[in-house]
């Protein structure tokens, strides 16, 4: 093998950026942090940071999630245990001009979880908040609310990933507590898709899809009204037939 000279190639850094989504007050919300350092000091951004030399991308994403928000990523080695937020790799962003400091390639990750706690800032962020996705995406053309770096594009890609995946997978249950009602699941779909769904048709579809939901053996009145049956996520990962998104 011919000699390899690392100095012959330009150096660059790798970061992870997190699209953290939850449903709050029936609206799809994303976590944003106000940057405490340059570049873009004082601007809202997605949480994230540089990958360390001794960690892989998944570990870096989980570390940044914990450091900047206090949230923990789900441990895939413990299936069936309610032990954290859903975390998956989203996409890679490598525009040479995306970061004014140096050449930086970002590997974005998508995070989903129910009833996420009030965020706490950490790292190079001095505050954090949950913001409705529609507000952030609509604000991408207004200088007062535009996200730092290329984070508006990353957020839009993460939202579309979530919207499309809940059509054909059971991922919508990641927004729900371990036991939930069909009405609570319907409100997740309505928040993520941004549409109103017919309650009877939705109930028929989700309870008739093999492996999607299993009865939890109890009822609840936490949503008011008559007692509603509780369900848990079933073993299916792919839905057949899929839950097709209505055209709007």
C-alpha cells in the first residue's frame, strides 16, 4: 500500500445537531437553545456540538442531548423498557459555508419523546425553550427569528421525517406515555400532520391494524368524559395497512 499522508487533506470537524420533537398542548414543538457564544451569539439554534475524538456519532448525540437538555436517549439494548427518548440518525449536512469558523460536517439526529420536561440549557447555550414547529419554520424568513447556521433546513427535514414515518411505522407511539388512549394517539397524529382526523375512522384504523396497539387492561378519565380504554404499543414496527396522511 502506498504511503498515506494525512496532511495532504484539509482538516474538518464533525458535529451532531439534534431535532428534538414533542407534542405540547396539542402542538408539535421543537427544542431550541439560545447560543451563548459566537458565531450567531444570541440566536436560537438546534442543540448540538462537536464530536469528540473517542466517541462514535450515536454516543455524541446522546451526550449532547443529556448535556444541553437533561434528556436521556433510549437504550436499544433494553427493549420494552421505558428508559428514554427515541433517537435516530436523520441526515448529513456538509455545505462548505455552513459554519463561519471552519469546515464543519454535521450529522443530524431526530429525537422523539412524550411529555418532555422543561429544558435546561448547557454547553454553549444560555437558555432553552420548546417552540411550536410552525412558528420556527414560518419564522425562517424573518431576521428576528431565523435559526442559526442551516438549522431551519435541518428542522424542516426532521419534521418531514417524523410526518412520513408515522404513516408506515409505529413511531407515533414514541410521543405517547407507556399507556395511552386512542384519543391521545389521535392527537399526536393531528399535531404532527397538522390536520384534524375523524375520531371514529381513526379508532377503526389503529385498532384494526395488526400489532399496532394492544390493550393495557385498564381505563382512564384523565382526558375528561367517559372512561377510555388504555393501550400500549404493540410489537409491530411497520404498519400494514399504513396510516396515510390526508391531503391538505
